[in-house]
C-alpha cells in the first residue's frame, strides 16, 4: 500500500496492484458518523468531501483491512473484501443475459408450484431462470384465483392495474381488448403506452382449447435486437435514439400515451429493455425526411418478431403458468376457434424492480456472488 496523495495504491497477496481515488474512498466511508448508504441512514454527502481531500496516515491491519486517518482527524476503516471488490474495477460487473430463439425448449426452466411456494431455494432457482432467459414455467398450479396470486406474490408485490390485481382473459364476442378475441396476436410487450410498463407477467392457463390453435409465441426481444444490430445497424440505431409513441384511449375513462425508445440501452451500449406492440403504435411524429426510415425500422422489427425461427412456440396446458419479463420477452399467440373451446387465461403483473429485489435478497443466501452484478434494468423512456 502506498499513499500517493490523490490516490492510494493497494497491493494484494497475489501481487496485483490497484489504485483507488482518495475522494472516492472518503465518500465510501460508512462509519457511524458518516452513516450507511444501504439503509439510507446516511449523513455524509458528496459535497462534504473536498476535491483535494488527503489522508495523513494509511495503515493495513494484519487481517488486510485498511485504516485511513484523514487530515481533519476523521478515521475510516475499509474491509479487505471491500477493497478487493473495488480496486481497479471500471464499474460494477454487469449480468450478461442468455439469448434464445426457437430453441428455448431444452433450456426453459420448469418449476413445480408446491416447491416454489414452500421452498425458498426452489423460488431462487426460478428467479435465476427468469434473470437468465427472461422466462420460466411453473407447473401444477391450481385453478383457483388465490393460487395465481399466491404464487405470483412469492416473486414480489403484485401491481394493481385498472383491471385489478388479477385479470381474467376469457375469449368472448364483446371483447374490449384484443386478448379477449380469438384472433392471432403478433408477439408484443404489454402496455408500452405506460411510462413504466408491467415488469413481469404471469399467464396462468386455467382452460385452454387443446387442438384448436391458441399456441403461445414467445420471442426474446434482446436476441431480436442483437440480430437487428448485426444486420441492419442504422435501423437498430433509430430505435435506440428516436422516441416512438404508443397510446391507449377508452373515451371518458383512460388516455395513456408514452413517447419512448423501442430499444433501451445502458451507458455501455448493452440492450436493457424492449417495448413494442404494433397494435398500440400511434401515428408517429417526425420530420418528412426521417419518418419513413423510422417506419421501416418498426417494419423490420415486426418482420423479425414474426419470423418463426425467432419464436419459441408452446401450447399451454391447464395448470401451467408462463412467467416472463415484459420488458424483454414478447408474447403472442396463434388464432384459435372460439366455437371449439373457451380459452381462459388469468394474468397478473409484477413490478420489475420488486422481482429483482426478491432475486438479490435470495441470492445473498443461496449464491452470494450473484447478488451484486447490475441486472438489465428494463425499458426506460
Ligand atoms: Fe398481451
């Protein structure tokens, strides 16, 4: 360890040397006086740390902890593990999702209702599958509405929507939304017209018309986005930089409208979220020079979403629940014959950050190294 004024160089047992900024280190102090950032009982602010803050003494304890005495007399202690985690890192590690196409079946995580309800580790494994693939399946889920809510509630708080907490999608002739008709639906994300669309969706198959169509079509939006980045980079770029407007209006009741990117990127350029539903696209605003290119980008995305090679197809059976990340995975279905069978799906929505919070909390117990990496944070405006 060497105190270099604005920096401290830390050498580890293996011989690697890393640098830490003194200003960063002073701000990282979580002693009783400075307070704790995780709980928010925090008293030191960034403005309290001068740009030229310096240590008057730095010592390493036999256990490898570092004690810093600052020029104003304040003392900070940093644990060896904390130093190892931050020295030389360009930023927090980022989780890399596993992309899939029509080949998902062999990798799709399947979890039994009773286990997910009773066993935290089984719940954790299903959350890990959701993190990796954005989709998982639950089996053996009883048909009662309480069972849907009970299992969904294990993953995080259920979001109350204009339809309540649980919404029954039953095919009917006086359909109010497309989900209640028997028509085919192009894979889409739900409610892109909200600033913050539903995070995770549970689709509980209560009754299905076996043999009469209604096959679920699931698409990994991240895989499709990467395909577009590779093959049509200009169109990909448009969808990450220009806002697209989605809307929903029932006269006198609701009027949602959101202008947002179809493909969201993080600061490193990685895809973090998708929002797209061809049926809610408003007439787009834009200059006459740009508008046709934007529409071509939306058309190309639609072609990729409709390509069977990008679709995992599954005929839902009663008792199955498909859980998916609505800001990554697009869902649709083939048409079915409403005279042959009534199709009854029950659905509920969870906020994304609530589900990720449950994942991290359980990861602390079952796989501590998986609790910290930054997860893809969804469709942002
Ligand atoms: Fe939908």
